[in-house]
């Protein structure tokens, strides 16, 4: 049994350092071991995640489904998820005349969106409200998937409609053709609808008389309303900006398809190398991978999930445990004068894993003594799943892997920082600079949308708006765009939005 370093001593050493580092770079960076050596020590705190792994991205995309902001930030969707619209859901469709849609058309879960589609009418605005009378089966495409841009948002739809990605068809002219193609596939697979995101979520309904009833079909006044209907549209979109997102649509995560699944779409792995996340595309996928995706789609409902795991809850638990505290840690290190507080935050996050027996030996350098803490932290949310292996669907194995990889890297970074704090006794400002580098790298790797928000928060007559499609196309592909407060009443502050 190793001797225990007195706790009071550990605390004491943090009082010794009070200087802010000045331009000192991290002295120690984690290594990447050469291929082949990665299995040598599973709990080596120095081994970074493999650059070809996508667990962090799957984790972020899955925990961002049906939310507005994350899907503006990463507009090229890679995920296709079976969804249900429950009985009683209201769907809205706006048009210029009172004739009932006889073919597939668009609807929305919020009337503010549907209202936009009668805005150009000379004198008539009709709002059709439908109510769902049996659970409607749908497929949801993540990303900014209703935006007709050739650089990615429509890639996954193209695969299903045309069996290949055709960027030149990302135009208004192809929309009905695309919808007809989706509905043809829908008939084959027993699907009623397809769901995409513009600024809000739209439901592309294949039959306006099957599984839905007319709740009302009304001719509305066409006078301009205040706030301007563009603003009320933006304001209403904020309802779904962040978790829990659009709650009327229920997703079946245990059968989702992700093009970030390296087992399902291996041809995309090399394509992503050296690219930023916003440059990732489905374009370029190999024909055999498309076949695998279509096969998965055609067989997905034949193997219902038996695991009983609530995946969305598990993902949210991990975000809850770390998102805010990582942000506080980052800001503490940025102000760089409070190492005691930084260490306390680390200890608070790692509290359930700080094993009494894991203490640094007096003799050797390094941090292998902290490996049991790393293991305990990294396995805590997923180790029980090994006994459920046979019950997990292929999608659930992807989800488990995403949770495992993500949680593991959070734990590795935090335990490594904490251990260096214990061992190095905070001997100088280099440690703080190193910690700062570690936290910045971890947060960039996680890339959670929870960290995108208006600071300070907006006034009551403002909306926190993340510039992007469809109103702020100048910001398309601008990865550093930050949300801003826009007034929803006059005097408007963001005049680009004044249209129509
Ligand atoms: C990363 O993973 C790939 C694919 O599994 C493997 O071929 C490669 O050797 C790994 N790289 C490292 C550095 O471990
Ligand atoms: C009614 O409006 C829809 C779309 O707004 C259009 O497709 C349709 O042709 C119109 N029908 C008539 C009878 O004008
Ligand atoms: C799963 O957890 C979420 C909260 O993240 C909750 O809204 C949902 O009802 C849960 N699902 C089931 C089937 O219990």
C-alpha cells in the first residue's frame, strides 16, 4: 500500500503559487503513440484519441438532434433517424389559395413558419391546420437540411432519393422532384413523412389525408403584423434552439444511421482526414457504402431495440456533468490567477473517481499511479453494457462507442491535469499554461453547442439569434460566427432581417 500524501499538504502547495504565467507554453504535450502500440496500456494518460475516430462527433451530433443552433453550426448533416409524430400533433401549412393539397407538400410544427408561405400572396393567406390521428412514421435528416445549398446540407437526402449525391440539384426547382422521390421510398418503407430543418423544423408530408385530419383551414388577414413576421419567425425559432429541441418529434435513436459510423461508411474516413468538421461531406461516398446505408434503412424496423437504455438521457447526463464546469474551468484558467480554484473544479468533477489508494509514489515521476482513477472515470457510464452486448442494435453499438470515446477523453484530460497538479505541487506558472492548453484542446475536440450562447444574455424584447440560413447567408460557412441579441420590436438592430 502506497503511503498517503496528506490532503492538507496538497492544499497547502496551492497557496504557494500565485503568479500569472506570462507567455510560457505548455512544457508537456500528450504523445500520440505510433500505430500498433496503442493497445499496450489502455489507461496510459498520455495517449490522445485516434484522429480517425469519430466518437466525439457522433456524440455531439446525436445530442444535437432536433435542435436549431447545433444544426446551423454544422449544416452538413450526417445522420438519418427514424421518428414518430404522435397523435394530437398539430401541423401547419400555409398557401396562397383555399384549395386542399392533393399531393405531397410541406408542413411545419409551428404556424409562424407556415405563415411565411403566404406572405407573397397579393391578397390571400390560407393556413391549413392538421392534427395527427395515428402515429405518423417519419425519417429525420439532421443538419440545416432544408437549405438549398450545394455544399452539404442535402447530401443525405440525395442518397435516399437518387442513390448518389447530386449537388447541382440543391435548388428550389428540384424540391418537388426530391419530395416525390422521398415519398416513393416512403411507400416502400411504410413512412408517412420526412423531417428537415430550415430555421425551424418542416414536415414533408406525403399524403395530407392519411393519418391526419383537418383541424381548421382558414383565410387569415394579410396585414403586416408586429413584430414583423420575419422577426416573429426568428423569435419562435428560439424555442427549439437548444435542448430539448423540437419535442413534438420523437426519435428512435436505437435505429439511427450515421455517416460518421466508420463501420457503415468506411469510404468517408480518408476523405475527412485533414479537414475541419464543417468541411465534412457525404459527397464522395463509395457505392458499396451507399448500398450498406440503404440496407440498414430497409431492415431497421425489423430489429427493435431490447436494451432498455434511454440514450438521449445518457448523452445529456454527460453534457450536464461537464459542460458548465469545463467552461468555468476554462474561464478560471484564462483569468490565470486562481490555480486553487482551477484545482478545486478539477477535483469536483472527478470527485466520484478519486480513489483513496491512488496516490503518487515518492520515487518515480509520471502519472501512471493515477491510472485507476482514469479507468474508474472512463468506464463509469458504459461498463454495464458489456452484459447487454447481444441486445444492442448496430446503432446502439455506435452510440455506446460515442459515449465511451467521449467520456474517456474527458476523463483522460481531467485526470491528467489533476494528477500533474498533485505531483508537480504547482511549481511554477508552466503548469497553469499547460492546463489552459489541455482544457482548450478538450473543449475544441468536444465542440459542444452548449457553449454557444449570448453573453450577456438578451433583454426581454430581444432574441438571441445565431446568424445563419436563411436570413444571414453571408455567415454560411463562417465557423467563428457568434450569436447576437436582435430586437424583435422597433427600432430593429439587425436590419438585414427586414425583408418581405
Ligand atoms: C487509428 O485507427 C486506424 C483505424 O482503426 C488504425 O489503422 C491506425 O493505426 C490508428 N492509429 C493510431 C495512431 O493508433
Ligand atoms: C394553390 O397554391 C399552391 C401553392 O401555394 C399551388 O401549388 C396551387 O397550384 C394553387 N392552386 C390553385 C387552384 O391556384
Ligand atoms: C428518456 O429521457 C428523456 C430525457 O432525456 C425523456 O424525455 C424521455 O421521456 C425518456 N424516454 C423514455 C422512453 O423513458
